C-alpha cells in the first residue's frame, strides 16, 4: 500500500498561475492524455483537468481550472503537491514564446488566430512521457492506448486526493517486471525490453531536463529502442520543444502535405521541406494542424486491430 493518503478529504494546496500568453486548457493539456480512458488523467464535467504524476518529492494529483484567459487555478494533493504547484506554470506553457512565428495569410495564420491559447507544455516528467511513446511505436494508436491503460491498471497505484486517478507505474516496478508479464497487456517482447531498460536508467532519462535541447535529444537517442520519432514525441511534451518533429510517423507527413501543399500523400522529406519556413515552431505547426482535425482523404478502410494478447 502507498505510504500517503488517497482519501477524498485531503486538503489541497492551491495557487493561481498567471501566464504571459493566453492558455486554453483543452488545447494545451489534451496532448498529455493518452485517450479518453487514460487512468492518469481526466477532464471533469466542470471542465477542469486532473493529472496524476510522480515528482521528485513524491506522488501528486493536480487539478487545473480555467480562471481567466491567461490564468489557471491549480489545486494539488499528495507529497508532491508543492512541487506540482511550483512547476505548474511550465506545464501550462509559461515558457512558450511566439517569437519568430508569424505565418503568412492562409490556413496556418487562420488556425493560429482561432487557437490563440494553444501553448506548448513542459511537464518535466521525461520517463512518464517515454512509457506511452514507446508503446506507440509501430502499432495503431488504439492498440497503444489500450496497452497503456492496461499497464497503468496493472502496475500503477491510487493517486493521492480525489479524482479516482492512478499514478503512472514507477520505473523500479517496470524494471523488475519480467518481459513475459507484459504480453497479456498487449506489449510484445521488443517494446517490453525497451521499457524495462529505460526504467532501469530512469535517473539518466530525467537528467535530460537540465540539458540544452540538442544534448537532450542525443541522450534520449542513446538509449536502446529510442529513435528520432520517440525522442521528438517525448521532447514536445516533457521538454517543451516547440520545434519537435516526429520523423517516421505514419500520419504526420500526409497531414502536412495535405494542409500545406494540397497533396493527399506525403513523406518525411516533403514534410520537412514544407515545415522548414517555420523552423523553431515546427512542433507548433503540427499541433495546430492536429488540433484542427486536418487530414487528407482516406484511401481505404482502417487496418483491423490485432488482439496481440491472444496470440
């Protein structure tokens, strides 16, 4: 059992975070949630966002409620509550800057105008970002989200405070889990091996927070099983990299080619060429296009989802 209270009657600590730019909570925080059934995160009926996390001071649950266009009321519970409050501005995009981002008239300019509160977050939780990103390697998104839900429900713990959330699995728990125990969760031996190895090296993973972005990318890609795609997926949420581009993604090149050039199909080279004028903000462009739901015409039916755990 955890050594902290998880009851709903715990008194939270609070602060109001004021940001230099407008912040829209759904646009900013939704990329952190791995599907609507994510046990570590939810949006309640009042529109507040809840997130369970492990901090260097212990577990925490945080609730984020829009107070004004540029202000968010934050409540936190648990041993890591003070840390969660202190680092809430970064998570809400306080470090996000729009310098150099001025799209010409057209689609991107209109999307930027319509979504002024889309901020690039910095969770400062690198290991927590790596786990679902590894699960998303080379499998359909629905399968990856199902595997993440199963992993959290199997190896997570009740998060402190109300909300009914679960904490992401602790690295030491994943490091000690045999690879074959991941199989019933829909995680084959390769991804299980990557998770276990990353979990064993969790302190070195978290050390990327103190590095300049180029060094952080090099460190991340030095770990077995972490390539450019996974490193970018981690950096755009955990390190606040507004320029992160997930090269090797199945969908992104087609989305960019359709939105910026009118081509129904694309590849990484074309995507990078089209994004080059926005260097420094290429991740922001991808986030804007994704938030707008832009996608090229479908060429055929979706691939059926394999029931890996039954194999």
